[in-house]
């Protein structure tokens, strides 16, 4: 695949607040690229600069090797954007909404009619084409919002929380639409707080906080930073002196129970961890210590995200 989008050293400040600070990454043609970060991390500001809605203080955005900051605005017709806030007109029908947006992209009459029907069918709304958008459920409005962004067949699709607040059926349908577009060669920038979605859709992710890039790589590579963890909840608040938890174990006490955690930090193999689990279970049985539950924490984007950005609540 070839590089489609280059974000190079973007900076943007609002007064004394530096929203984006020397941010750089690339997105390849046909790639689904995740953009992750806490609220206020600079994701939306970055996407607005990519779209040309905000002028960066420094840096450049290049699409197909051409700078978007210095090009004619018509170049932005190569992009589609699904904003977090719905960008549809409730007093228009689904068809009328798409006809309006299609004219903004200067689609000719025949192409517009064909693409309106194709995209309505793609998002499962062809049967409701002539109903007012105001009568649609939240999931249907999200799907119409998505249709408006892909009507003109963009080479780059930017998605800002496209499935927030939708039902499971609409969520699954939108994810399938995204996969189809990616398979057809459309590059995707996917910003979401639903880590499971990102892990399913994207091959690479960038994690940003306070406007700076914390990590950017293939998801399997990033997840190597996170150990497999196994948690034992024990039915006791103390352990016999003869019990040996092992060098990789962490003990946490509460009023009436104890939690023992082991992990494969330091590159221990899965076989070594399995052996350690077996040893601990045998030792617990030997000392007649009851186990209330056993829970496995697999390496995940959510755990990596919290490791890099912290557990503190964000407003």
C-alpha cells in the first residue's frame, strides 16, 4: 500500500492552551487507522485541521503528496467526514438530505440519483428513503449521517465517534459498511472510545494525549507492552507463612479476602505462565485455601490506553 495521508508536525493553540503539539503520523491507502485519546487530548482538533476547518499554527497535511493547507478547497472533496454531532436536516427526508449533500459535492444529476439509492441501500435505509429524518431512531440517524459522508466516494473517510449511542444492530451494520469501504480501497481514520471496535476495525492506532503522540504502531506490536494477567480472588484475608506466591505475584488484601495476581511481564512464555498457574493452584489446594474466582486479563487496547494516559477522570 502507498501512503495516502501525511500529517507532519501539526501544532495548534487556543490562547495558552496547546491543543495539538508536533503531531505526526501517516495513513496508507485502504488502511483503517485508529486515533485514540482521552477527552481533550486533541483528536477533534487534529481531525478539523486535516479537513481544513482549522488552520494549523505550524505543520502540514498532505493528501496524495499534495499539501491541503495550500491547495484549492476543492481538493477536500476527496474526503468524507462523519462528525460526532449529527449533521443531517431533520425536516428533510433521507433522500432529500443526500441530494442536498450530493449537490455540495457537484455530483451530476444522473450520478447523484444513482449514488443516493446506492448509499441508502448500503446503510439499510432505502425502504425509508422518503421519510423525514426527524422520524428516525438514533441508530437510523447515525446511518444517514454516515451515508452523507460516503455519497461522493471519498478516498479518505474520517469518523469521529460514528457509533456513539446507537443500538447493537446499527453498530454492527456501520462496522460492516466501514469494512466494505476499506476493502474497496478507502482509507479510514477512526476516532472512538469503544476500544473493542477499534481493535476489530483498525490495523494500526495512534494514541495521543495533551496534543502529543504517545504511541503509534500496529496493534499487535503495541499490545506486547501489556502483560497477560491472571487474578485469583481468595476466600481468606491472610496466607500461611509456608505459602509461596512466586516472584511475579502481587497480593492485595481487603477485609475478608485477598487477591493474588500474576503476569507474564518480562517476556515469560505462555508455557511458563501456565506452569506458574498450575503451581499456585496446587499450592492453594495443599494449604486448603478456597478460590472464589479466577479471572484472566488479556492484553487489550483499553489496558494499553489506561497505561499510557492514566486512570484519572477527564472532564
